C-alpha cells in the first residue's frame, strides 16, 4: 500500500471469520511448542508488547491485557462483596490470579490449567502479567482438567472464574462452554457464590453465539448478566457473562468505589465504579439478542469458534 511502512517479517494471521483476518506483526518469538494439547507461542509484537498465542488465537498481551483481566475478575468480586475463596479455571498467564489477589478478603486462590507447558512458559516469559502471583502463599496451582477438578469440589468457592481459551474444535476447551460444565461449577459454589465466564466477541456477526452462551448460563444459574470490554488487540469488543441467582444488580458508582477502597484494591488501570457501569451498559441490539435467545449449548451440541490460525513469514 502506498505510504505504508511494514516493520515485521513474521505475522500471526488470526482468522476471525471466513472473510476477516486480524494480522499481528511479530518482532520476536520468545517461545514456541506443540504441547500435548495445543500449539503455543509467546511472541513480542510491534505494537502491543508480549502476547500469548494458543492454536493461532491471540489470548492476551502486555499492552492491553488489563482491559480484559480487570473487568473479568473485579466485576464478579464486587457482586460477591467479600470473596475469600476464588477458583480460576484456565488463566495460564497468571494475570487472572494476580487480579483476584488484590482483594484483602481473599484467603485462597486455586488456578486449574490443563497445560503445564503453557503455564511454565508464561511464568518465564510473561512476568509483566503474573507479577509474582504464582509465588503468593495464597495461590495454589493445579495442572489438570477443569472438569475433573470440579468433580472433586462442592460448596467451596465464593467466586469461580472461567478464563479458558476459545472453544475451537481441535482445542481442549470446547466442552467447558456447555450446560454440563456450568452445572459442575454451580455445585462447586458456596451459597451466594458468583460465576463468571469469558464469553467471546460481541461484534454484530458474533452476537448469536454470545446470546446462546448467556442462555446456557441462565438455564443453570437462574440468571445471567452480560457485559463487555474492548481490548483492541482482540479486534472486537470482548464479553463476559455472570451467573448467579436472580436478580443480578450492579451497584452504583460510589458503592463500587467504596468497596474497592475497603478491600484495599489498588493499582487498577481500567476498572472502578464508573467503568463497571460502563461495561454493563450494553447496546440495545445486544440486550435484545440475549433476552430473546433460548438455545442451550450441551456436550452433544457445544459452541465452537471459527478457526485454527497460523503464524507465518511475510512474502
């Protein structure tokens, strides 16, 4: 293109649909492996810093991960009020654990991730994300299957955070966006516990999948509440779904700010009372799609993302 100056020779081509590609220019590959479960790279990008890539899909990066991890964790913790026990399913980078540990009430965080090679690579190459969270005495790391772990836990958790990779057909996560999985999560929660799941993009062509996932959460928990943040490196607004008893009411700005202060939650870059109001204020077309959807994802008919993607050199 006339006037364009490309500064990368290697590109991650993330296929968002059969017609759309988001290309990330990579300046350095810090780690790469085919693990037992997935293809993994940790890369340095030209614009957004270091990033984790699984099966060719951009997971998070140092440049804007706070716009994903802060709303993922703190909205659920605010709705609980004073969580003591937090279960993180997935979360290989350690950033989700990092955010949960900001709460003074939190006494225990267990992170369950199926891929130990990914976690070890993140420990080594992404200290900006975990910021020592794996070494906190409140943290317990379990390398194992989330479904199996949930089978052995009941009524233990104030907050359960499902921070799993996208459910592509070849990947390890597609079963973890189903009614059967959410039923296991519900059994693991204490009375009054709160569940949150990262639930993918909500650009207009992708709303149906989000609405169906919200319907699935609602079918298990009695109520679901969707919200969204925009992390630019994802190429689309990214959503989350809270599951809990009806109703799920969002506190006012002052109440959220007061609670964060009482809990000693400091160092946040994106999230506060006003931001919480913003992420839960969804546009009309998305609210209507969620309200009207009745489809439920099951193990027999799960949700699956488009894609597996590729990393390659420019011509």
